[in-house]
C-alpha cells in the first residue's frame, strides 16, 4: 500500500495510541536502544530499527519517508 505523508503519520499515531500511556515511554526507550552509536541522534538505519522493534508495520520505503518527515532539519 502506498501511504501519503499524512497517512504515514497517522499510522504511527495510531500505533502509539494503541499502546496507551506506555506508548511514548516505550518509543523513547526504543529510540535510545536503537541509537547504536550513542550519538543522541538517530540515523535512518537506527530509526528503521526502532520502527521495526516498535512493530509499526511499515516497509523500508515508508519508514525512510517517515524519517524524512520527522527529521525536517536533517540532524537525526
């Protein structure tokens, strides 16, 4: 399935909402774990690892697009 940018963000939002109050905490923990080089930033491969671990269910192309949406300043 091909998602629009808005739909990608909605998929992520729904996954977080389904996890309840632990969703944001779990996401933060997943991102800290995915930060393999401890840079406090996530590279696209590290972000993809977090999305996979968080079971969002996106393919690699959509994960890369979601990363680009969230990383507007390209800082990771």
